[in-house]
């Protein structure tokens, strides 16, 4: 198998191995992150906010859930800075450790009944740490895959770390469902969080074996790293940062309505067992392991924008039909609603997203640019969408929630129409333009 970098003992750098490492590491990170969302929707309200009503307790749990999203831009800024200065690989290892340790500690956390107000406070602190970890994870994982990928295959290989989302979602829901069935009570919800330590050990072993990306290596060897990547990215790519945020809104916001809020909707509004929603999410997550790379590969042929428009346009048109299917109360139709929303609306955007966002920025600031655009939108969209959806449902009914998801989709449709196509771009050619724009001159320093 062809190698893309130099030879280092015990390390590998073929594109397939890098893509697999990005997928596995990202799947572990998202397992940890989604596990919290499932627990917040189904059990954390009772354990950490017992004095609240059922709906208010869930709202409080979703508020702690949103804290993780609030921390993600900080993670993106910090890890983006050092990822553009030091390298992608080191940041991936650090982010995985932060996420894994925080998740395992949640599994050891005493509840409100044991330590009172300190229980939700500590829960918020650990959720914040999770947000820092996943905020730094995404940019490094997708750049390792995209920057190692051969020309004309960046969409396909960039979709591999994206597959970590359905894999983590699938793993988190399956483990949570099985653990609670086999060990009802306190042990049932704790074991999935503690299991994170095993997954992190596996992820570290894999990530330590891959080499730095060739694009960043070229920048490092030429001595042209950005001194302040986050400042440089706003000087050279301000439009791209805001367009990435806009393109992220529907993909991220509707996804959490479809996979987190829906779990509460099934129980509180439809009065069905929680498994009715979880099974639909599990089916959609499994299908996503195939639809995300399909859309990623297809974007290498037809471009990133047409598929992103397909996904955002479908999400806009499906906002009301989703709830009509849900409100039948028929489980197969509930599953169908979740599958259509996730595997067509979301996945058509998420498959090409990694390569699309990476191609918007030059190598010197790519980690910072992609991470900031991606993670800032996560606060506005994914972090708040379950909370907003539940509040809208409580006060105005499902129609308001449908209008909210349609509005998010409209923002993304407009952003995609304003963006330029990138799938034929050369990810190396922008470096000279960047250095001239920020006044560093056309030539790299002597080696």
C-alpha cells in the first residue's frame, strides 16, 4: 500500500490507515459526547434536578447539555491555534484524552441525592471539559484525512471522520440501551460512561501510529507557519468563516432535534416508551455509516454545493412532514421520520462537509478557520436546538418546533448559495496569497 509520507518506525501513513484512524478516534469522541445527550434526555433530569417537574428537569438537563456546545468554540480556538502552529496529530491525541477522562468521571459522579447542589455543578464542569475536547477534535480529524487524501478523493476520505458521528451515536445509544436493560438502576447509566476509558486506550494506540499530514509538514519545513492563526484567518478569510457557520446551522441544529429532542418528544408528547425513539435513532445511525461516505464520494464527482443544497433544501421541506409522521404514534412511521430527516437531510450535508470546509481555507490557518466556523455555529445551532425545541413545544406545540427547524434550514440554503464551489481547488496553492495578504512577504525564511 502506497505511503504518503516518510518512513518512521512503528508509524503508518497510507491514506486508508489515516482515514481509518480518523474514523475510529472520532467515533470514540462522539460516543462520549452523544452518550451525555441520551442520558440528558432520558435520566439526568431525575438524578441531578430531582426537585423539578418532569419537563423542567429535562429542560435543566438539556441546559447542562448545551454547556458542552458553549465550550466547543473555545476548544476550536485553542486547538486550532496549536494545530496550525505545532501540528494536527498532537492536538488529536490531547483532545481524545480530555474527552475520555471527562466522560469516565461523569460515570463516577455522585447524584443530587448524595452531595446536593455540587452534583449538577460538577456535571456542568465535566460537560464543559467534554466540549473543549470535541471542539478541538473535529478540525484535526478531518484535516488529517483531507490533507492526506489524493486529489479528486478528498470528499470521500474527508467523510471518514464524519462517519464517527453515526458510529458514536449508534454506539452510545446501543450501549446505553443494553446497559440499562441488563443493569437497571444506578449501575446501568454509569457503565456506558466508564466504558469510555477502554475506548480511549484503543483510540490512543491507533492515533499514535499515524504521521503528520503532508500539507502541514510542507508548511512546517518551509518555516511559513502563521504566528497568530486565528487573527490571520479573520484577516484573510472572513467571508468563509461566516459562510461555514451559516452552512453548519441546519446540519447541526436539525440533527440534534432529530436525535436528542425526539427522545423526549416520544416519551413526553406521544406517551410512548423511550425505546420507540431510540430504535429510530439507532437505525438512522447505522444507515449513516453508508450514506455519509456515499455523499462524500459523490461530492468528488458533482461538487460540494449541489449536495449541500440537496440536504438543506430537503430539511426545509421536511420540517412539517417529520412531525406529521411522528404524531401518528406508529413506531415504524416514527422510525421512518427519523431516518429520512437524518439520512437524507443531514447526511447529504455532512458527507461533503469536511472537505468543503477544509477547502475554504489555506493550509497555514486551515485548522483554525475550519474549527472556528464549525464550532461557533455549534453553539447557536446544536447546543441550543434541543432546549429551544422543548421550550417551543411546551408553549406553542409542535408547529413552532417545525417552523424553527425550517428557519435553520433556510439560513443554510442561503449560505450555500453564497459560497463558491471548492471541489476542484488545490489545497496547496493558497499559501503564497495568504502570506502576501498578511504582510509576511512572498518568500519563506531560509532553512
